C-alpha cells in the first residue's frame, strides 16, 4: 500500500470530475477488506466525499455495480460519483454520521432497530429485483462451495490457529449436516443476501436520521435469514434475546409488506442454522484478521465471538447441541487464546507472559510488536529433579527451591530494573502497551515463577498500570487478576 500513490490517483479523479483539486485528503479507518478509504475535503461549494482504492478490480466492480443498482431502486446507499478506467479507484458520496453500533444504547434503540430491519428487507426484496447476480463477488450465490469455504475458514483460521483439539471426522459430519440444512431451499432463493449486514456497516445520517448501508460488495443470492442472524447476533452489539425477538418481528412485518410470497415459518425454521453458520464464519474472520493479520479490532472481538458461540449452544439453542454434537463439544471447551485481552484507552497495559522455548515466542496481539524477552534457562532448573517435575513455578516446593538456591534473585533484579525504566518512560509518553516475556525449556517452573514475580512487582509499584499475566504452557493457573 502506497498512501501517496492512492492520494495522487484520487486527486486526479476529483480534478477530472470537478475541475479543481480537493482541499485535503485524509486516510480513514480501514475495515476487514484490503480496500483503502480517504476523506476528500470539499473545495468551495463541493461537499466532502469519500475516495476508495482497491487492488481487486472484481471486488471494486461488484461494489460499484451494486451501489448504482440499489440507488436506482431508491435504497439508501452511497452514490458512486465516478471511477477510473480500471475501477481500481472511485469516488462516492460521504454520509456524515455515526455507525449504528455507536448510536445504540439509548432511548431510540427500538426505532433504530426497526429502521434497520426495514432497510434490510428493502435490500432483500426490492434490491433483488432485476439484479444481475453474475456481477456479485466472488460468487453469484451461496452454494455448497461457498458454504464449505466459510466452514473451513472456521476450522483452519480459528480452531487450528488457537490449537483447539477436535475430532476431524465428527466435525466434518457436523459440517455436512449444517451445509445440507442451509442449502435445503436454495433452489427457491431469489433474494439478495447482504452477507455483512451488521451495525458497524450501517451509517445513521446526522442530517436526516436515515440509515445507509455500506460494505455490501460481498453480497450474493442467498437466504434472507442469514443477514438477520448477522445483524442480531453480532458479538459487539450484545442484543438481549428480547431485543432479538422484537427485531425479528419487525423484519417479518416489513418482509410481508414487500413480498407476497414471504414464508415466516420457513424463515424461522432456517434461522437457528444460519445463526450457527454465521457464528462459525465470524470466528474464522476473527482468527484470520486478528490472530494472523494482527488487526486490533478483530482481536478485541474474539472473546465476544467465543462467548456468543458458547451461549448459542448452552442457552439460546440447546437443540443445536443434539444436532451438532462435535461443534457443541468444541464450543463448551473453547478458551480465549492467551494475549487476546483488550487494552483500556488511556491506560498502559503490560502483558507479562511465561512460555516454552520449545514452542517458540508468544504472539504479540497488541499490534505494536517488540518488548522484553528474558531467558530463564541459565537459572538452576527444578525440573531436573523428579519431585518437582509435576509442579509449576507457583507451587510452594518449587518456590522454595528457587529462592533457597538464590540464582533467581539477581536475575529478576536485573529484569525489574530494565522493565521499570521502560514502564516509567511509557507512562510519560502515553504509550498503550508493553510486552514482557520469560522463557524456559518447558514453560513450567522458572519462567512461571519469574513471570508471576514480575507481574506482582509491577502491580505493587505501578497501581496505575493494567497488568495482564499469562502462562502459555500452564493455562489452568488462575492469574488473570488485573489492576
């Protein structure tokens, strides 16, 4: 990505369209895709607009086609102003306002949700009219292949990445059953499935109060219930079951008005399976975008996504557990990966970790990289003696061994000195995160003792700092206390 190159392309487009350059170009926050967004400040009577650059011409083409199609159907989406010859850059109208996610939590929630459900029904039953689904990206409809892609996304980008154990054959059996239930009525689908209809992708216009849909370039022909599941079971929204049921009724009412053939019973029958399918797809995205690409937004959402899946099987849909036993077993045993904690705004978080050099360095999910790693292997190892092998560095016999031997004290004193100096500088400079790791051969004795000692030292010396303690090889240790 070359920001200056993007700016030059967008400035040229703007100049060709309006006959003068924009007053300024500022990068906007990126979403889950690789497209880059910029705010082009208006010049004179020309309003602010949004410029977009993307390297995938097919994805750009899909968005441009769909946006123009929906505008022609009087659906509230941004207007495409112009694009370059290769459709690698384009200008669109700027919707001034906040995302629906930011607006929820007040007295107007029911009205906003009702508007959102009516907007969604409009995409489904008005937006699909005369739509050329061959223009959709990357596929024109939800089919067996695309369902398999999302199920394997969950398997390989989430389960495998976090090291979650599971029965391969049993999981595939659950996948096959879920795919069959999702596609059972696929021959009768004629609706546009938005695919990523969630409150972050809906803008509440500050002038009119209307809701605008964005980020629909991945849409295709598919089941309407998928989008309702995507919206109401979004991890960060945290809707109660009462709110979900009220919103579903709003959707069904709008769907009945727009489509004479709408089957509420069929919709409600398919909804639980599409909720499950969406939750699996979302966790795959959180795993890939967060744990692999290290994007903070997705890392912060991961614990919420795990909690959503657990709740789906334990509280909201207990019948699903009998239909998908392996997925239910996985959901029950899921743990939040070490290091996937949030970083409170305006507060320094120090993550102190123990690990095994045999397994490699722990991942840094803060997005900042760097930090301290201390090698404990020069310290006398209690793991060489049979009586200490089953214990950890937080068990009394191991603590007494290390402290009686004494080698641990000068080692930690040096570590304290270095980390304290960094913490004090980080506090003065307003930094948000620092990583401190202690490694030994097995991640069981010396590293655990040292990491716990460092965490306790920091908690006592710097009460204003958020200290997170993680033991990668000993996840059962209860050390999640934070300042």
